[in-house]
């Protein structure tokens, strides 16, 4: 019980205190959803590109969770394509916000950024995963334990394990599965055991060591040294995956 308190509950309490005394929008209407300005117009980017971004969500959910999305652009395309899943109406949204838009006023971080020929090769696989996403109907979305926005992005990343990307540890819903699971991690570099994404353990070169309890993750990353704590996510060397060819 002491271990659970120190590793799982104490970080959440600390993050909640920071959140309570920090400045934040009172509602989604007051939040800034505008572009960060980090991505140029698509016409100025001739090469293909794949991005996975993640931003802390709003309300008290923001203490423990982030929202993630996928951005794609084929070579020569005149526009970016952003894919999100949300909890109202039809879950899958295309270009609902700027590709690098803030989420509830929070600037997103880059999880993966693949460019050039490698991105062009991966995009058809990601497109197929998006088309085949099994929770794409109204009413399918569930905030916890999933399927939610992070479940959607996890499904896309499972289609391209060669990307060697892993989602932030506080992307609650990323580990959701409709049944108990024992098998390879999403990157194919390790093994995972999971009970519907509510509890589980992972050990892999890309994922590191992760213990999941009620969707909250504690772990260690040895490949890019960092610790993973509920509320704070990843603390250490950034885990951004980049590639250009």
C-alpha cells in the first residue's frame, strides 16, 4: 500500500496542487485552440510527413491525462490532414483543429515526426488503420478506460511498429483492448500483459518497463533515460521519434 501511495497517488496529488494554483481556462469556450505556428503551410513542405502530437487536456482530467492526434501529409499535398477522436457525435474528426493547434490552451508536444520517403511508405498503413478503426461510430467513445482519443492513436501506431514510437505514459486509454491481452508490445520490441487496459505490465526496448494500475502508469525508460509517473508523464530525456530520408 505504501508503494502504491508513493508511486501512484503522491504524484497525482502533487500535479493536482500545481493545477489548482495554476492559470487555466474556465471552460472550453475560454481556451485557446489556435495554431502554435510550428508547422508551415503544407505547400511549403514538399516532402511527406507523419506527426503524432499530444497535449494536456482540460478540466480536472488534465491532472492525469493528455489528448493525442495524428497529422499526415503526402509528398506534394497542398494541405495537412489532422485526425482526432472526440467524445461527442461521430468520434473520428478530420481537420477539426489546426494541425499543431493548442489543446485546451496547452501547447502540444511531438511524440513522433517522420519525413521524406519513410513517411510516404508509412502513410498508407496509417490511413488503413484509421479507416478500419473499430470504434468509429457515435456512442463508441468512452472516457475511461477507453476507447478514447488515445486508443485511436495507439491503433494507428500499432499499424506501423517500425516507427518505434510509444505514446506518453499519461495518454490514458492508449492501452485499452476489448479483451485481456498477452503478446508483443505495440512496437514489437517486448512483451505486454494487459487486462482491458485497466491493469497490466510491459517490458520492451521501446516502451521500457511500465506498470499500469487503473490506467495510471509508472515506469522506467532505459533507451532514452526517463522515469514515468502518473500526472507528470515522462520526466527525463524526450522520447521524440524522428526520421528523414
